[in-house]
């Protein structure tokens, strides 16, 4: 199965990385060999054969003493701007699995070796911000992921935790047996997070109303896309609950955009890199209603963290604005790269097809999973909303999940 990072073994083995970083658990230090060396611009700490470099200003800025750091609020109290940029410790020692530095003037800083290892650049550049399981239709179906059940979900924190874990790993999660009302739909949403109110309101209805200005309204097929590409901060989580359904067709299409993007990275690193580097403009205009809107968002199709190249956001919607932010000598190559990604996203084996019916709610990571729809006949009424991404991830972290 694909990994979000192409490799995790540039310098540390996975076993040593787990030993150094320790996940979210505090471990007793078990280093058998620790040495430190003071260079002109940094301190080099060698723990069990793994070298880590720590800038002197960074070490003083991240002092864990009560005079420099509030352990209750996890905020520094030292003024970073007041630190002498040429500062160096006058004494260095390793005692009882701690690095102890004495600074000019006598101030002492004490750091756990585990803490230093967890927060070193050498570890961070090889560790995932958020572990994920990338999927195509076959992978997801074989995983046999159970949906949360509405009655248990609304009262059990353990059920909510399992739901959030599925969401983090796969980018989609379901709640079944929800009463087919707008009120109950909203109650389930608020069990997870705060609703993000946009120009479309809090809860909104997507129905087969052919008078709607947006392509989402009507009976025709809707190509897979992410919502809110035209926002400077694209909407984080998308929720759908089908309250009414009759007729034929209209299956929902879900695609793991990260799976497709990693396929592109594997076979064409240059195409992947270009899609992370060149920013384009996205636009949404509605002049056909009494509530007129005109949004513009700017950003690359793919977004990666600069230190480990982990993919964290895809903006993909054909309704982008006129492209005039890409220089001529790169434009043809950009179109080649976008076509490469589009081809992967549209492969039938990468598309999970499902029929949303009353009682089943789906939560989508809109920064990762694309959604679309087949054409249909009859009546189809979906209610949904957007959730604040920060609050969902906060809820997950409060359960001890990595997010």
C-alpha cells in the first residue's frame, strides 16, 4: 500500500525512529550511548548512533524552566527577541537522560533526551504529521470498516473516538441509522464539531432543482472535486445526509485524492513537484440569485509540508479561474501534470461508488477526498454542511489520536 511519504528511512531506521520519537507516549529513556559536541553554530547530540543538531538560540528559546516556559498553558514566557543571537552555553553536561546547559549569567536549562529526540528536525523530517491509509475502491472495500451507529454514537465517547480514527485514517467516516430529519442531522454534526457557516449558511440543501446556479443542483453528472477551492482556506470537512430519494442513478462518487497524487509522485516526481509549486486562482461567482457572491482563492493544486514533503491538501475543481499566474515556459508542463493527476483521479478502480440513502450520513475530509455524483432521475434531496477542520482535529487529539 502507498505511504504518504515515499520513504521514512533517509537517516533513521523505522525502529530507531519509534525509539526516539515514542509516538504520543512518554517513554523512559534507554540510550546506552550519548555524546554531545559543541560546534560554532550548534550543539550536536548523538543518541545511540543518531546525530541531531540543535541551534543554540533555539535551545535557549525552548528552555523548559519555570522562568522561560509555562508548563500549564504550554506557552513560552521568555521573549525570543531578547535572546542574544550569538549566545552559546558556557557548560554542557548529560546526566540521568537529560541534557543540562548553563548559559552566560548562570541560567540553567534542562531538557529530556526523549523530548529533544521527539522535537529534533532530524526526526520531524521523517515522521508523519498524520498517518493515513491511502485507498482505491478495492482497498477500502476489503478494509470492511464499520460505520458508527446513531444511538451509540450520540452517547458513547468510545464510539466517537472510533469514528474519528476512521476519519483520520481514511478521510471518510459514516454514521448509520440517523433519523431522516434536518434537526437530527444537525445534532449528529454538532456531536463531532462546530459547524462552519459560509455564504451558503450553516445547514444547506442540495436538491434536484434545475433552477440552481451551481452545477451541484440539477440531474446531470457532477465530476469529482473538492469544495471551496475558491476560499483562501478551503472548507475542511464536508457532511452529507440524503433525506429523500427516488428514481434511478445518482450514486455518490468518492475518490482518495492523496492515493491518486501519490501514484503521480511515484511515476512522475517532476509532475507532482510542479503541482505543489505553482499557484493558480480559483473562482466562484453567483449572479443568478438575490444573494450575489464572488469568491477567489489562490493556491497550488497540491500542498505539502516543506520539511517532510507530506501531502496535506488537494485543491481540485475544474471551475478554476482564468489561468494567468503560470509563466509561459511552464504552462504546457503544468497542463501535462494536471492531466496526469486527472487521469488518475478518474480511473474507475479509484472511484468508490455508493448510494446515499436516508439514515446514512457521510463525513468527508475535503482536503483529501473528492466527491462527485452520477446523473439521475427523480427526486434527490441532500442536506449537509461544512465543519471547522481545527475543531475536528482538536477533538481527535483530545482522545489521544495523532492528528
